């Protein structure tokens, strides 16, 4: 009998089922209303909490990029980063990738700014999600559509 691995309490099968359920996000033209619903469902399955769309979370990515191997990504969250109001972490999710969780950035109050830059791989055109967990447990969500010409994940 094959052993089923799990990540963050979710089995690989369940994560794949969530990714399949979110497949409509990457169809020809992006539908923002359905993308919001799919993103919220995915995040609720991963974290057990319902995210709130927020303009406090800024995700900057090119709308079109020639390949999916090294897509630039910049994140920041409007937060004073005090003991009473700070970002604990930001998770970056790409629902159409083989591995949904692309990156996680952790922050400390009064010692860092809620800001990060990197490059990520994308399997296909899709919404990339940024989820910031605040110190009070609230999840803030924003997303960016990225159209990649070639697959960056195999």
C-alpha cells in the first residue's frame, strides 16, 4: 500500500483536487469574480481561515513574461510593523503549478519591513496569490494575473 505524503496537514491528493478545482482560473481570459472565489476556497483549504481581499497587500509582477522559469515578483504590505500591528508572514501561491506554495516570507515586528522580492517559476498563465497573515490572525489577499509563454515547471 502506497503511503500518502502530506504538506501542512493536507494530503497530496487533496492539494491536487484543490488545484484541479481552481483550473478555471487559468482559462483563456481571466475572470476576476471567479478567480476571487477560487482563491478564497484554496486559501481556506490550506489555512482553515477565510481571507479578505485587500489593497494593503501589493503584488507586482509583469502581466506578460516570455517564459515561466524566472518570473520577477515583488511584494509588500502596508503595515507599521509594530508589536500591535504587524505582518507575521506572506505566502505566495500559484494554483496551476505542480507545487502550489511557491514561497513564504516571515517577518518580525519592529525589526523588518513587510517587503520581499524574488523570482518564481510558473507552469502556465495564472493568477498568482499573495496572502499576508497579520498578528491578529486576519488573512489579507491580493492577486496578479501573469501570462507566461512557456512552461517553467515540469
